[in-house]
C-alpha cells in the first residue's frame, strides 16, 4: 500500500546537528520502499489560491502562518502502516521537525487501468476506428513507426486515416508486460497485425502517463 510522507520542518529548531538525508533516500530507494519524493521551496515562495464568487484570490505566502511547514514529501510503498511509520521515524528531519504519514486513497491499481487502456486500443484497432485509437493517446504524444515520427494526436490521426486498410483487421497480442512507477509507466508487447495485404509482427514499446482520471499513451515506438 502507498503512503504519503509529509516532511514538516520547524523554522525555530536547530538543525545544525541533523544527519544528512541522502543515506535515508538511498537505502529506502534500493529496497523499493521509497518510490518518489522531492524537497520543496520555502513557504515564503508559496502562493495561496482561493476562488470566491468566481473571483480568483491570490495571496503570496503559505496557507497558514506557523512555525512548522511542509519542507518536502516522499511516497512510500509498505505492507503496513507500522512499516511506513518506522520508515518515517528514520528520516533525519524527524529529529527536529515532524513527519505526517497518510495512506493514499484506495483506488484501482494503476496496472489494471493501463491494461484496460491497452484492451480499448486493441479493440479500436480491430474495429478500424481512428477516433477510438487516437483517444488512447495524449494530445502531445509522440509515435514512431517505420522510421517516421508522428508528433501529436492530430498528426497520428491523419496518418491512420491515410493508412486505412480494406477489410477486417486482426490485432493479436502475443505477449506483453508493463512496469508502473507513480505517474509514469512503460510497457512492451509483441503484436500480430493482419488485414487485406498485411500480415506482420511488430514489437511495441510504450510510455504512459497518469492524467488523473485516466492513463494515456505519451510515447510509443513500433518496429
């Protein structure tokens, strides 16, 4: 299960004797516990945004004036909350600040969502439905095929229409795999395409990105 670790600093604490963070990051990264994270700029560089009666209200500075502030974040993947708490307790900032450990909202696993996207793409190819095919790609996606780079979904749509095959199209996925890391993923597949005048095996390498409500293809290489 994934946990968000909010690293809360304290601007009144003496951090001169704090241990470096790098060994903690390296250790948890090598063990696959820490999946992602980053340090944040100081609260003085924050901008707080509110919308009231349709008007955007912008305030320079943090949401609340307090001695404690979010200095960074880490995404942990642990079997239990206790394991996440132990990882947080080992963070050097825990000795001078505070660590908030919060579980991610449970949702469908990313790999399952990507598999559904690939199933939709396969069915769209079989149906020869260009609009359904391009709906599986991000607007700025890059697709390489036969040495040609198609930049953007509109360019891909045009190329698909010009290369439309006559008769039914068979798309058979012979093997596939996917690796997911937070908001990006990479997949590979061996696909057999058959149609009138066509019978070929292609190797497809795909990059995906999580756009919030769904995953989309952002980069693809077909050879």
